[in-house]
C-alpha cells in the first residue's frame, strides 16, 4: 500500500478530504519497501484479519473512547 492509497483509505473512512501536499522524495528516502507477515504467522500464528479501512475505523473509534477507559 502506498502512502497515497493509505491517505485515500483514511479519507474514505473519515468521510472528509485531508489537507495534503505532494512533493518529491527527500534525500535518503527509499524508492519503495514491502512487508511480509509470514514470519509473524509462523512464530505467533498471527495474521491480519481486518481490511485497512476497518483498521482505520477501529483506531478512530479507540481515539474517541480511550480517555474514558484509560482515564488519561
């Protein structure tokens, strides 16, 4: 998932456009990267079960109720 795709997913869940500014790469930025959760599954039997949109929605919901639950 690219940063642009992540922002688009967040806007979809949030229901609003996010102010953003695109620019070229900074010195030292990598051209790309990826992740693979095979090792997490092999060692921990963990695998992602939610879509990125659901993960964002859950994080936003937690942000709303965190203070009530944790008292800080």
